[in-house]
DNA sequence: TATTTTGTTCGTCGACAACGAACGCATATG
DNA sequence: CATATGCGTTCGTTGTCGACGAACAAAATA
C-alpha cells in the first residue's frame, strides 16, 4: 500500500514503467534526457528501451523514443472489459448531444475516479478530461456520486489514502463538509460540483449502481456555471441523468 | 528484429509483458493458472503481479487478477499522439453514418496495420475489429492502401517479416499477385478487399498521405459483398473516401 | 579540423528475479 | 468432524541479469 520502498523486490518492473510513464509525460524523449530525468545510467536506459522496442511497445521515431500503439490494444481491452463500460458508451454520446455540454462516464479504481467515456456536446467547454485521466473522488461530480454510495469504512479509506487535495477555493477541505455533501447526495440522488475542481465549471453527476448494491460508475454532465445554474436546464439535466443511469442499471442486470 | 533469444538481456521486462498479455488474452486469470501457462514458479508470478498491483496496473477482482484502467490512460495517450489520429476520428464517424457500414482509420506500425478509429454504421456487420487490433497489410483494404505507397524495399521488408498468411481462399498468396494489386491500387487511387480476410466481407480503402509523401494511415469502409458490390454504392463510397482522405491531408498540412 | 553531444557496445559486479519448499486458509470429500 | 485438495502467500537460497562506468562511434556544432 505504501508507495515508496515497497516490500520485497521488483525494482526492474518499476523502472520499466517509470520509463514508460516518462515517455508519456514528455510526449516522447531522447535517450540521454530520459537517463537524466530518471537518474539512471545511459546504458541502462538503452538496454531497457531496446527490450521495449523488441517487444513492440516502444518505437524510435526520428530520433525520439515514443510509445507505440500496442498500448492502444491494452487500453481498448480494459475499456471493454466490463459490460457496464460498453453499455455506457452510447448513453454518454446521447447525453452530450441532448445537453450540448460535456458528458462522461467514470468508474472508480484505486480510490480515484477514471474517465472511461467522454464526449463533448455542441457547446462543450474545453477541458483536459481525456479518457483514462484520473480525478479525485471528492472533487468531481462523478466521483462524489460514486463515493456517496460506498460503505463508510471505504470512504474513510479513500480519504486516508488520497487526502483532500484543494483544487479551487470550493473544494471540500474537511471531512465534515464532505460527509454532509455525501449525505445530501444520497438523499436527493445526484451530486453537484460547483467549481470544486475548475473555476467556473459546474457539473451534475448520478451513480450507476450494480446488482450487489455497490456503484459501478457514474454519469455526469459538465458546463459553464451560467448555463448549468439555470433552473430549467438544471432540472432537465438531472432528470435526463437519472433516467440514463436507470436505463443502464437495467441493461446491466438483464441482457 | 528476431523475436526469440534476443540480444543482451532484459528477461524480466519480457516476463512482465508476457504476464500482461496473458491477462489480456485470458480476460483475467488466477495466479496458479498464469504460472502454469507461462511455465514460471508460482512465487515468481506472485512477486511480479504484486509489483504490478502496487504500481496500479493490475488489480485483484474477486479472486482474479485483471488489467487495470491505467492502461486506458496509456492507450488514450498513444491514440492522440499524432495529430492525424485526432483529426481522423470525426471523419470515421461521418463515413459510418453516411455509408451505414463499418468505417475505420488505420495506421502502420511494425509492418502491420493497426485500427486507430472504428465506427459501425447503421447496417454494419459485426466483426472483431476493435481499436488497437492488428491486421496484416496484405490482406486488408486499409493495409493495402498504405502498403501500395511504400517504397519497394519497404514492401519487401514487410513481406519478409510477416510473410503472406492465408486468411481465406482470396488472400494474396504470391508476391506477384500482391504486387499486381498494389500497382492497380496506385493507378486508380483506392484499394479493394474482396473477401481476402473474412468470407463474404468486402472493403474499400484509400491512403492518407503525409506531407513527406509517405502514407500516414488509411480510411476504409467494410460491408457485406452484396451491398459493397452494387455499382452505384461502390462509386459513391470511393468518391466519399477519396474526398475524406483529401480533406484530412489538407487538415494535417495546414492547421 | 577540433569539440561537444548524441547513441551504442562491452566488461564487471552486486542486487534481485526466479526458484522450491513450507505455511495458512479456504472449500471439498471422506 | 477429521482428511484431503486446491489455492495464494511467505521465506531462504542461488545464479542470473539489471545497472553501472568507461570506452567507442557517429553526428551535430563550432
């Protein structure tokens, strides 16, 4: 569970993925830069990269090492691993077209929320919310919708693991305010994010519950404060989201 | 370049990815099964998997080890790495809606064709053509469209590397027949796949050329023989594809 | 032509990947 | 209720190979 200096072994696996993540973060890199950045000998990096090239996961493109499309296969696989993920996709598209805003389906992993499907509607605001990106559960509408339906011990575990990082002035700063919010979410059935992660950006989220009573994910819609705040739009969106989640829940159970 | 017994080193990286690929192929697996399948000691597999779990790339889900959504992040990254890939996506969607068939954008990597974007239209036939899947260049419309515009040496290198695996009776079996086809593709500007990979499935493909004169990918449309064969549909589809490719080429160069 | 900076090859060494055996913990089977 | 079988996990040991530094090659810069 603890990140640094973990248990027994497997340093080389760690360096392998440190390399891969560095290639992603830098959008490709040259050998020497990688060695400097990771504090490894050039020859070590060379050796590792050559192996990854042989395996087809990395390729050299005009002097830069780059991640290859083999990762696309793995990514597409994990995205289709659970039936709920597949079934959610068309719903996200529909949410985006019907609201005109940005719609997304998230799920929880390792105590964080992960975007599994995103789609921008006609007027959607640009935001760095690419598929695969992770968010904290306490500062996103989709995350809170999920978190609210975890058993209390699990909520505590999530906070213990990740804390409550402040992203804007509106981010929940204390457990008390977060727990109050979660209680309200359970009562009314949907969550709200009022600029708790990005200034001016509001979102509404609803959980998608699995057959065993634990949430399998959440739908959410995000847009600029002034549009999301409008009463009629808000109500319509909430209804739309609740209906969508309900549809998916039925699809998951019977089909 | 040679797969087995490669050069110096890096056995553990290889086993790491063998594990990952086995988890993908088996759609999750238990420890003992993995150890048996890969011929490793249980303790070794346990050690490696624990490391991957710590790193967040693998998770344990009711007794099964499964690949985690961290791979989705890497997959989404490589899919957006080149601008051409991003720009191609809406075109694929449009192709699918306009033709009603299955449309796809592929690119070449390691001498194979990889699906980067796929979309099924209204009447699209089901086929296992998920994003990230690889095809041979000689037996797919999109692949041949790319292959035709490689310099001859590179074509030879591809055939040397991968051979000409037969998928149906119509797959090109000899270099001569393949080269004839490629010549025809260059002349008329588009490629055809007449049930060369799946019986009854026809496809049309066009290359997308990069600024340096090498193909960066291809668009293709696939459907059942009887529909794709109809003269009017064929001509319309070819025009549509050629126009789409041309648009993308302009977008890549100026924007 | 020198000089710097890159990627690559190679010999050496100590850490650690891989092993086998033993343990704990379930779920079957008598 | 014992007994047995299967699983995942822990642990000591060993030989391999990951990591290093230095030397080389190749390309870019001066």
